[in-house]
C-alpha cells in the first residue's frame, strides 16, 4: 500500500464516520454511503473501497457491519450489508 493509498483509505474512513454521525440511529447501505460521500461524481467507484474501509472500521470497533439486521463478522460476510455506529445500550 502506498502512502497515497493509505491516506485515501483514512480519508474514506473519516468520511464514512462523518456520514454515520449525521443520524446515529440509522444504518446505511454501501450505495447510500457512496452517494452521500460522492454525490456529484461517479459514486459507484467507491463501492469496493467503502467495503474495505468498513471492514477496517469494524475490526477497530468504530462501526458495526449488519447482515439481515444482525451484526456480521467483518471478515466473513457476503452480499448486501449495512453499516452503523456501535450502539451504547
């Protein structure tokens, strides 16, 4: 990973967390996140980078990946997923 790649990854992680903090009670899908981050550009190019960033954030405990409404293992999930901030209850 180059320095530019790691910077971009860190920036994307920050962007994801900023979007999620707008409404801490909601979970968002990858397309919803991508559109919120890059509404004016081709947001579809962000789908895989968002997935990688979400996995890294989930591993560090900063967000939760949900599959079918239940928390999923960040290293072992497939298909459609949503992400949200960890709940404090």
